[in-house]
C-alpha cells in the first residue's frame, strides 16, 4: 500500500505523521514516525504514544482496517493510569481491576495486525 494512503489512514485515526529525519515526539499524544530504525531493523512506521514507543508497523496490507484508533488507545491508557494510582493503596480489588486494564491495553497493542510490540 502506498505510504500516502497509510498516512491518510493514520491521520484519520488521530496520529501526527513525521519522518525519521525530523522527529518531535511531543508534537502530539500520538506520533507516527516513518522509516524509523528499531533494534530489530527498519520499520515503515513506529507509533509513539505520549513519547513512548507503542508499536512498529511493516508491510501491513490490511492497514485501512487496523485498530486501535488513537482515541481507543488514549482512553485505555488513561483508565490504566488512573487504576494504577488507585492500586497503590494495596487494595486487592483495585489491584485486580488495574491488572485487567493492563491486559486490555496489551490486547489493543498486540492484536493490531502485523505489528510488533516494542
């Protein structure tokens, strides 16, 4: 799939597109960096959420149907962050809830077609 179609799909999902020669991970909550070099080789795109690498994409022929959207990811991340803070009290119920939200967040990232979690 041509990069311009992938860029369009990412932008529609709320990502800001940047090239690897000019990276500003604070430009937005979700930044997609093109042609990013990872420890395991080059990726067509590396997706950063709040300046943290979240996933790498290479050769994804199904990208227009890919998920999660940035809104889905942001919501899941916020729920997990809030639950993490509440679980520090040692309350077992809050810890179980936090762990469930962590699993949900992991699933959002690992079920993305042909992505590699970083």
